[in-house]
C-alpha cells in the first residue's frame, strides 16, 4: 500500500526572485500580496526580504500563503536605496535569478531600488508595471508580457533576458491579517555568506534622524528681517 506523498515545501531558485524590501509596507499589505500573486505565475520563485525579524516573519508568511519559497537577510543596518540594492543583487546572484520583480508600490524607496538593482546586475529595467505574465509557449522562449503606466498611456511590452521589474499590482482586499509566527521555512542568508562586509555596507547607512529644529526667537526673526529693510534717512536738526 502506497503512503500518501507529503506536501513538499517550496524550493529556492528557479531563475525568478521577488524583492519585498527592507521593511513592512507603508501602504496596504494588498500591494505586497499583489506582487507575490503576480510572481507566482512564473512557477518556482523565491521571495526575498531583509531587515529585522518581525518584518522577515511577515514577509515569509505572505510568501508562504502565495505558495512561494522565501529567503531573508537578517540585519539591523538602516541603508539607503543603493545599500539595499547591493543586498538584493548579492542574493540574486546566489539564487541564480535573472528576473527580479520588485514590490514597487508598498514604500517610496522601492522605486529607485529598481534602477539600482538593474545596474548592479547589468539587467534591463521596467517600472510602473500593472499587469504581467510569462509566455510559457515553446516558440516564445523566456518572454514576459508586461503592461506599464507611462503618464496617461498604458504601454504593452515584451521583455526577454535579464530584467528588473517594478510591480504595482494590488491583491484582494483584506480587513486584517493574523500576526505571523516565526517562520521555519524561510532560508536565512547572512551578509558574510553573500560576500558583503557589514562594515563596508554601513557606509550606505542613512543618517540618524534628528529632532525638529527649534523655532526661531523673535529676536532672531527681527535680526533676519533687518537685513532686508531699507534704513530710514536720519532726521534733520
């Protein structure tokens, strides 16, 4: 009697990866879910996130719900978009991924990360994509059909070869989602294992936020205005 086959875990690799960024969405989580759903059309895909454990657990949970494997880079570094692009480019090389989808809508810094990742991987780039699907027919090869918004126009593109694609696709509406538990399926990737030196990468760190500047006093305002006031002529005797 044959035993039932256990449900397999999503496997890493597949030539396609999704960059979910370094922190939780500033907007609705629907944008993250929409990007993962779009990526699931490509088959074997790995969702990649970096940052603190809470965010990695959330990213792994949403990726698992979409049927995707996940990889996380745990770090306390707060980097600019060029720093995070170096992290994702290193992960893409390790996963041998030539097609990178980026959750472009969840946070504003995702948009410049598309160009930075593409430059580091020597790949083409496409932003503001609102619909995407791979062409699985044999005669088409590895062609991707994408529709992107360009001003008031909707452009249809056919993409072939290494490419980084910024996706702006919303998933289904959800009122709330359960708090994710620590993920056992997410593959942890340390910076050193990716060939990245945290000390060197720290040069891309964002400057610490400072408090609001103190308001100018009345005396300082008067002093500033005095530089732009025409002095009165002296009165005669």
